[in-house]
C-alpha cells in the first residue's frame, strides 16, 4: 500500500518503521527538519519537510496515488484539516486521524465525521485507548496485558513467569495434559528481548513473558494455573486527573460497582471540573509527591496506584514513594504500581525501582492504527515487540484458502500459528485435525515478514 504519514514524532516514527518493514511504500511529512533528518538516517522511507495541510506538499508526497493517509501531528485541528484536504483534492480513500480533545470526541457530535462534513474514516484517541487498556489490566490482576478479540470471547494474556509458576520448566504438551480443562494456547514468550515461538516440546523459563490465547470465560482459572492468584483491586488511587485518569475513573465507575476510586489532581480548576463530571470518585486537589496528600487519600489502604500525569519523573517518583506506605513487605499486601512513561529509556529503570508495570502510550496508539492497515477480513491486530509479531483476528469467508481444510493440511509456515477459533458462541483451541469453516473467527500469531500471507489467506476476493 502507498501510505502517507503526517507527523514524525514518536508515534509517526514507529508507525513508519513498522509499516515500511512490512513492505508498504511510506512517505512521512513533518515541519521539523530535525525529526525528518532522524527518519532519513534511520528508515527506508520517503520524507518531506513541510506543512501537510498545504496541498502542494501533499501533491509532492504523491497523494493522488495514496491508498491511505495517517495524520498523527501534535495538533487535532491540523490532523482534521489534513484529512479534509486529502479527500477533497486528492480523493484519498482511507483517512486516519489522531484526535486528543475530548470535546471533539463527544458522542453528540459524531455526525460531523462523514464525507459531507469532515471526511475522517478512523479516529484514534490515545487517551481513551490507554484508559481502556488500563481497565483491562485491572480486570486481570497478575497479567501484564489483557487484550480482547472476537467480541470479547477470546483474550490474549501477557503473563510473567515467576518462581511461583508451576508451569515453568515443563514441556508444553505435558501442560496440555495436566490442564486439559483449560481452553488456552501458549503462543510464545519474550525471552531476553526476543520473541520465541514455543512448540510442544519447548518449556517456559523464569522471567519469560508468556503470550497466551484463552477462552475469556476462563481468565481467572488460567491466571491461577500460571501461579497468579492476585485479587481484583477494589481500592484504587489514580495520580493525575488528565484525560487518561478521568476516562479510567469514568470507566471504572461504570464497570466495577464495588471499586472505590480516588484521584489526586494538582491543578485546582481541573480537579473541580472532573469532580463535577464523576459520580462516585473522590477527587483530591494536591501534589501526590506530598506525603500528607497521600495520607489524605488513605494510601495505606490503597491496593493499586496508577501514576498517569504528563510528567514521567513524577510518575516514577510517586510509584517509588508508594512503597513507604505498605503495611508490611509480604507479597500478599504489596501495592500494585503502574506508571505512564513517554520516554522509552525509563523502561530500563522498571526492575530497579520495583514498579509493576510501565505503560507506553505510543504502542497503544500504534496498535490502534495497525488494525486498520491490513487488507481482507482482518478486524483486529495487536503488536508485540514494536511490530516484530502481531496477534490478528480475521473471519473466514468463501474465498479464503483455509475454508474446509484441516489445520495440518493448511500449509502454514512456522511463523504463523493459529491460537483459537470462535465458531458461533464456542471457543475452540484447534488440534491438527480441526477443519476451518465459513464464518469462523480466527485469532492467530504472525511474524511481520509473513503478514502478506495472512492477508492473502483472508482476502475478500480471489480475483
């Protein structure tokens, strides 16, 4: 595909890197000559310094032949205008815009986004996506990530293999016999910063991060099998009442009846605003780095702390400070800490600072965009290790080459592994004699170099 990316910040750079490595023809536009120079030196893409709102710049980027434009500049209005010009002058068919302002995202005003008004096909809101992601992590205590597929019937869990995991050092086929009642498929692990696809005679090791596709109804049982019996937190403290913190609190109010949520927000005006918008959340105006403010929030009773301010250093410091308020040092009473980090280098501090989870907003946004890139019946995509692998959801239709084939005869390369199938309401972990049928929803793992094969398998037409 010919894709124009407008904005060469962290998100734009990452999308350009992943898509160019997947074989797409990429052009990046940005006003910053410094950001464009970084792209020139690092990526095999075409780059242009200039305003993407100028028709002449889009013309220079060959917008007439573009299949898609992705507007991820730092300004909502510019992203909207880029989509408008790309459609009105160059008739670009698919237009994706990152929009942060909550006012533009108000459901009352969605009718503005259509071909007659603002022709934006897909709106990506990082703050809303991150809030949803955090909520799913809270729903699966013990999991590093929890991603829904197939109408929420299938989940992908990322699970840390620690010393309490009774499944480590056991061959995968032995695990299957031991836990035959579980509908789960261990797809692979991240081991020493590399993704390793596991086969039936392989084992998981301590400190591996396992990617497991499961029947969503068996989430608790699966986590228990992996040695994670943490309970869902019902006392949660959010540091920072920005869009992420506010949206998370709102989601928790709607989904977790018994959960008590508190927010500490430094800005008085913002604190008053979100307090008026939330129903059951207590909002405290103050600095979370002030121990008296933490005491006011009853920090000693809090089970999970999410540091979600716009300041990476504050988020790290609060997460470390929280440890002082643990009643004892037993694992059972340890507070779960999660911190939002924009600077990637800070991830190196995670283990030394004993923070349970660092949230990278960039990869949430990238995953949200990637699922709209693929051709055919692919509905969903989740990126692993900066796009090295993807977990993909797609539907089998009449033209799919998999239809009526047994899994063992499907000629899938080792780099593509089928994890689970939703057939009607039934979740199936397929064996070698499984036969694919029309309307099956397939969730699979694919290495980036083999994504074109996946797209071909699920193409809409064989012509």
